[in-house]
């Protein structure tokens, strides 16, 4: 019996390598698709920036502990807040996490009511507020 095609060892090796790579990619793709299909709750982030002229976090400690946190904690959908300071400029940032934009709006309104009930100048005023919808996250089980 005569063979029409000659088997080239290089072609065999390349074909086998391509099959292995395709199998591995296919397996990884299914894994990623399965992970991305897991139900995850929405998440909204509110970032408020306060100029250094608004005082330090220590200056606002009473407001934070006695008014801010007690006001937002009972609001449905509130997940938590981080307050940080730029060591060079003294600028302060408040980063709060919410389940939905509606929950965040309810939290903003609750804080607004609290601030309006306090004497003028008791609460700092942000120089900017930005709201983000989280599309990707890597928090190792936090904020889910």
C-alpha cells in the first residue's frame, strides 16, 4: 500500500501542541465563565473629597463617631466607609460602599438631615463627590 502524504514530524508536534493549548484554553474559559456566572450583588461606591481647610480627621472625630457613622449604619444597603488622609496635602477622602444607587441616595439624604440639624460648621463640606458603579472587584470575600 502506498502512502500519498508523508508525515512530517514538525507538523505532528505543532498539531499536538496546538491541541493541548486549545484544550487548556477551553478548560480555563469554562472556569472563568462559571465564576462570572455566580450571582453577585451590585455595589456602588461614593467618594467624597474634603480640602485640607476642612480640618483633619481628628478635628472631626466627634462628628464622625457621634453623627456620621450612627446615621449611615441603619440605612438599608449601607456596607461601610473608609476615611483616609493624604499625608502630603492633608486632603481627606470618604469612600463609602452601598448595595445600590438608591441605597446610597437614601444614605446621602439621611446624612444631609443630620447635618442640617447640627450647628453651622459642625460638619465638613466636600469639595467634590463622585459616584461609581463597581464593575469588577477583588476583595477576597469582603463587601459581597
